[in-house]
C-alpha cells in the first residue's frame, strides 16, 4: 500500500524537482529576446506544473498519513531520529506551494523581472525538499545517529542520522532522475506532436528545451548510477548480492544478464554470464571478492528475483536512454539540427513512460533490496507494521481511488494541452484536419 | 559560430570529461563532490549551449523534418 | 520546557490549519449547498477565484502538524494513528479527492463532468473536517490508549464527543469561509454575492456557536476531566475569549465589516484550539501519557525547534507576501460564474 502510493507520488516529485528550472529557462529566453512565443510556452508549462504539483502535494499528504497509519511501530520507535528531516521537508514544500501559486497567478500581473524572481524559490525548494526526504530514506538504509540499549532507542543524534554517508549518492541519483524523467516525459509529448505534423517554432522550441535537458542528464545519470552501486556494495552487501543473485561469496564475481535466481541451487539459471562484471561494477576491480547472499541467514535476505529484475530493467532502460541522448547530442554537434529519423522521435515518445518505469524499478530495487529490514539490520518490516485490521480493504480502496484519479488527471491534462496556445499572435494551425488524429497538441 | 558559443561548448565538454573522470576514478569525498558539481555544470552549460536563442529562433526547414513514415504539415 | 514548546508549535500549526484549511473546506461546504447549476454558478465562481492561489499552501499546515507530532511525540503518534486509523484513512482519501477535483474541475467540458467533480470536491470538503474533528475528539476524550492499535477501532472516534467536535469543525470552517468569501466578494465588486455570503456567515456563525455550547454540555457528560479543564483557569479564559471573539464577529458581519471579521473569526477558532490544549494539560493522551512522558529526547526536540524556527523565518514572510498579493487583488482572476466547461478564468 505504501509502495503503491509511493509509485504514484514519485513521478510527480520528478516534476517538482526539475520542471520549475525548465519553465524558468524558457521565461528567461522571453526576458532576453522579448519573443512572446517563449512567454506563451512558459505560461502553458507553468499551468501544467501547478496541476502536477497540486496532485503531488495530495499524494505526498497521503504518504505522510500512511507512514503513521501503516507503520506506527516504526514511527513510535524511530520518529524522533529522523522526524526533523520531515519538518524541513514540510517547510520546503510549503514554500514551494506558495511561490508556485504566486508564479502561476502572477503572470502579466507582476512586473516581468519580479515574476521571474518568484520562480527561483521553487527551484531551490525542489532541491531542499527532496534532499530531506532522501535523508530519511538513506538513513533507513544506513542507520546511524542513535544507540540501542535494552531494546530502547537512546542517545539520539539527529544531525548525524540525517547527514549520513548514504545521503549523497541517493540524493544526486534521485535529483538527476527528476530531470531525466520530466525531461523525457515532456519531450515525448512534443516528439509525438512532431511526428504528427506540428513543426512550427513553438513545438520545436518545446522539443529542443525538454530533450536537451533530458539528453544531458541521462548520460550523467549512468555515471552517478555507477557511483551508487559502489556505495551499495560497501554499505549494503546483501542488497548488492541480491541485485545480481550471487549465492556464495565469490571472487571475480560475474553478472548474469537475464535469467532467474534459483534459491535451491544458489545461482542464476539461464542468464548470460559476463565474467568479473560484478566485481568490476561494485569495486572497480575485476578480482575483488563480492559478499554473497549466503553471508547472512535466509530470513535476512530480500526476495532476490524481484530485486534482480527491477535492477536490470532500470539499468537497461537507463542505458537505452543514455544511448538515445548521445545520438541526439551527436547530431546536434555535427549537423547543428534535430535528428531526421522518425524512429528517433518514436523512441523519444517511448522514452517518456520508459523513464518512469526505470524510476520505479530503481525504487523497487532499493526498497525491496533492503528487505526484510525497514531499518537496515535493526528493525524488520514485520515489526514495524500496524496491528489494526482491514488493511486489504484499505488497499483495494486505495487502488480504486488512484486508478480513478489517474484516469481523470490524464483526460484533463490532455484537454488542457488541446487548448489553443495564447501567443497573442494569429496561430497557423487552426484547421482541424479531417482524419488526422489530434493529440497532445502542445 | 560566435566566440561566446564556442567557449560555452568547450566549457560544457570540459565539465563532462573532468567530472566523469573524477567521479569514476576516485573514492574520496572531495573528488566525488567535485565530480558531481562538474557534471551538474555540464548539464546546465549544455542546455544553454544547445537551446540558445539563435538555435531556437530558426524557422523549421526541410532538413529537420522527420522522414520515413511520419506525417507532414 | 522543550516538550511544551513542541506542543505549542503543534497548537499553532493546528490553529493555522483550522483557520486557513478550514476556510477552504468551508468553501467546499458552500459549494455543495450553493444550489443547482444555474443558481449556484455565481457562488461557485467566487469560490473558485478566492481559493485558487491559496488552497495548496493552506493545506500544507496539516503536514506540518503531522510531522512535528511524530518527531516530538513519536509513541503518542503511533498510538493515535494505529487506533484512529478509520477516520484518518477516510480523511486521507477525502483529501485526495478534494485536491484532485479542485485542480481538475477547471478542465471539465460538460455539465455532467463539472457536476461530478464539483460534487466530489464539495462532499469531501465536508467529510474531511468531520473525520479530523472526530479524531481530535477521540484524543481529547481519552479514548486513545498507548500502544499499537490498542483502542477501539470504532468507538474511539464514533462517540458523543467526537461527533460534536466533528460537527463543530465543519461549522467553524463553513463560517470562516463565508466571512472570507464575503470579504473577497467586496474586493471583486459583486454586491449580490456579498449579501449571499453575509447571510451564510451569520447563519453558520450562530450554528457554530450553538454547537460549541452543546459541545460543552456533551463533554460534561462524556469526558468530565476535559470539561473541568475547559471551565477553569487558562482553559476557561480561552473559551470565554473564543465566545467573545465569536460575538464580535457576528456583530461585524451584521455591519458589513468583513475584512475585520476575518481576523476576529480566526481568533475565535484559534482560541478554541489553544483552550483545548490548556484544558488537557499536562496530558498529551488524557489519562494515558503526559507531555513529558511522550516527548522525544532533548537532542531531537532542539533540532526540531530550531528547524521550525528557521523554517518559519523563511515561511512567514513568504506567506505574508502571498496573502498580501491576494488581498491586494494582484493575483485575482476575473470573476465568472462557474458552470461547466466555462474556463476562461484561467490565469
């Protein structure tokens, strides 16, 4: 249930993280050149931003409720250790809510420079807010800043808990993910338009801005992912072993692409083996020894195949996105234009939802990979959960609610997209083309 | 290409190469931090380099239109 | 000292949520009762432009309250959420629907759609404050024991005190909304709406007052120690202050002085929350856990209070900026009656 709410929330978070910067960039172009086309685009994007942020706040509120409703033991025991981060996160999103409102409602009502400046806090709060939440998650994976005596949590040191060594790679990886996801989702929308004949300057600009952001962030993300893997190897060796499906502790450990991990035979079956790759990934040393799942008792191991599958999906998609990005960048570098191939644009259209899939797979990897612990090697998930009944009912209900919400949001956003663009100039694409489908036109 | 855009592109590339190198090759906190900062610089500079007013002001001409299978204006 | 400060932060946050978020919920109440599509269109149009810029910011107070609660008083938090999960879950679902419906209503294309979204918005605007109020009533009447889901899942929030507190919350929110909307209608230059909301303000103000008095009587039977707390010392002072502020508000509404009425209405509501907190002293969960017993360690509280202080330093000026822009009309969209698909009021 928590995972479901989280999966709904996290793509919206990506927009909260990165979209303000993208909108401001376009408004900046307007301020620099005076061209009303940029203003129209920034205005349109800011309205979408507001809707997505609003839904994000709502789903975030639900997550806060669920933390209390579903995990009262976790909150009761450790709330004092990590709660301060949520206080700061709350303030961040509060301020983001304020300034997003001022920004969207203040178009044409505030002086131009003031208006631009009111967008800047939203960029900062997007960063600070995500940092605070990641601080808590990184703490769950790497618990520090307290001691346990006779089963009681004492000697709480909140700052040490939150600014732990795990924070930085998680933060950078998620922050970049925000740009990759929002960039490709937005670019995908405009790539679709591009494929369906919308070739005016407005659409070209939107496409270039969104795609450039995504295409620069994606290769960087691959590098950051490597750093993340190295840190996991160091701090959560069981999780790393599950990423691959490594039974016994092994020197020169390989990676198996695909295949299924077999509990009884303690190895991956029918995968493609790449020798020494895991040692290389984890420690940048092909001969390194990698700790296996068997270093811990069976009840301390996560569900391996879930973790493997989501990790490999994330890496596969991430690599694909990076490749697509390099293609885009290479064409720009050598020909100073957009790629010409329709297949490129189809790939960009696919890249939008695929980046969301990669995002969720990444979170599944890290969260399921941490199981059976909710606080790594300190508290089990089973110990943290509520004693109340009726959880399955609540779950079913929530699924129905989210499906309903998703459908409605999708329909409404599409309608918003179809509205004529307010450039203040006569538009050129007013005719409804008979048989051609009109979709996501801006 | 203007001088300004050339140096912007050079700075973008340099940030990427340095950043990637530092991040990938070393494990110390200070090199990791520097590597990450440089990679962020790469992204920001790159967006300014590509999505420049000159590049965006261009009207769409034939050389950019998708071929094979997409619909035309 | 530190636990008291943390509790004070919760009281302030809860009051702010009750005034600002409550007004938003109240606006939903008036939306629900505005009448049919044509009759209610003007009222709904006014509600939309009044809520537009501020509704998200208003609701973040709830997250603030939750977060300070679980950081400063984690065991109590766990007890409350595990026992009172029914009203809290219902409130959570209501919040989802409400937020989504409001954000998306502007895009409704047909009357049927607008009605459906409007109904979802309005209904949840009534249910959420009721359930939250009922949960508070459950806490205040000592029905939340310490432990993981140790209280009764139904009677902890479905009892005399809870029901009356829930109803009072709805009424208070409706009243605040009517006052705010009346003042907004003055600013938007819509005298007929001013009259409409004035009537509603007077009506709901009287209803809220009656429910408050009834509440005291109910609590006298149902939760004697709470009653004693509310009728002596600091608790009594605040209850009287609330009553006085309420009367002043009614007077101001009668004389069409709505801008001033905003503030006195807010004081009336805030005093009740503070009065409740004082009445419960020194307990956090009455009869079960005192504030000091429930509190987290000093280290955590210090970091929390510093975070809150720093956060407020940035937040309050930002909030002031937003409200100043709103009250000056700088963020106003044009008034349009709200029926279906009628969305030229976008910013």
